[in-house]
């Protein structure tokens, strides 16, 4: 739940004798807004759908009728495309990375836009702070990684790519096979999802906490200074979150490119 929504639902101040309405997991719970085909849409799911429509709609409008001299939309789209293509796909995967640019670009802008929704008026909530969304995105990346691994190397070569390290002493082989399996098959999708979720969850929680604290401490007494300090911290955290939103989208996409690169390489 956004900080403004929480503030609008409480008149609690410190001089009123009420306890501090601390944010918690309940701040991330939302009642269904409406139901479509048996699926209940909450605020996070609606935001995710809106972000998807914006990303698809923007790039469709930008590249549906490309021109030699690009217009504003096409120019912005080309800048975004070149950023992902050069800074992530080509840099990490190499020449083979060009065919994966649309996939990586879709992930980057979708994640970034969902993160940005944390500071957009009325939305004020990052869908990526709900664990299901990073898990779904990580699952998509992991399925792509496994598909490319076995498509490129076949079944035997794919298994070797996932768990085998050449040149090891025989006594260490079983241990290293187990460790490689845990790292490549279990740890990768888990850490990919947790990294995005934990950062967005933590920063949104901090902003909500400092915003509520500023409202709670507003009094005619000296505590007004504390309220002002809490408010400035909330503003500062919001400004810093803008950077975090971009970095988390970039890191998520970069790791996806690293996994794709690993799937295309020969076993080590």
C-alpha cells in the first residue's frame, strides 16, 4: 500500500496518545479491485498489466513504421534498443547476442517500468516488491536458459554444461558436480528473483515508514523538527530509489544475458 494511502486512512499523531501505525507486510496486501474471467485483479496485478501495455504499445508505435529520419518516439526507442544491445547483449554474449536483444530489451523495460511505478502518483507501488512477479520473471529467464543449454549442446552436452568441470582430481568430481548443480539449477533462479524482490521491497518499506513517521510526529511542539527530518529522509530515499529502480532492472537483465551466454558456451 502506498504511503499516501496509509496517511489518508489515519489521523493518528503522537500527541493523540495513539500508537505508531508501523508499516509491515499488511502494507503490501491489497483487496481485489475487479474480477475478469475468474481472475481477481489487485493493484499490483493491474499495475503489471498497465506496464506491459505501455511497453508493448510504446515500442509498437516507435517501430511499426520506421523512418530513415526517426521521429521522437522512434528516436527514443532506438536509444533504448541501442543501450540494451550494446551495454548488455553484445558486451556479455558477443555477436550471438543480437538475436536475443528483443528478449532482453522486453525484460529490462518491463522490470524498470514496474519499479518506476513506486514513485508515480496514484500508482505509488512497485509490483516487483511482491515476490510472485520477480519469481515469474526469473522463471522465464531460467526456462530460456535451460532451453538454450539443451538446444545448443544436446541432452548429454547440456548436462555436462550444467554440472561438469574438466581437469578436476577424481575425488573432487562428485562434490563439484553437486555444487555446480546447486549453483546452476537451484541457486540461479532463486537468487535472481530474490535480488530484485528484496531491494524493491526494502526501499518501498523504508519510504512508507519515514512518510508515516513524518505524519505521526507532526505536532506544535519540538517534535515538529523530527517530523521534518523524517519527511526529508522520505524525500531523499525516494530520490535514491530512482537510481535503485534503474540499477535493479539493469542487473536483472545483465544476469539474464550472462545466463544466456553460459548456455551458448561449451562446458568448462
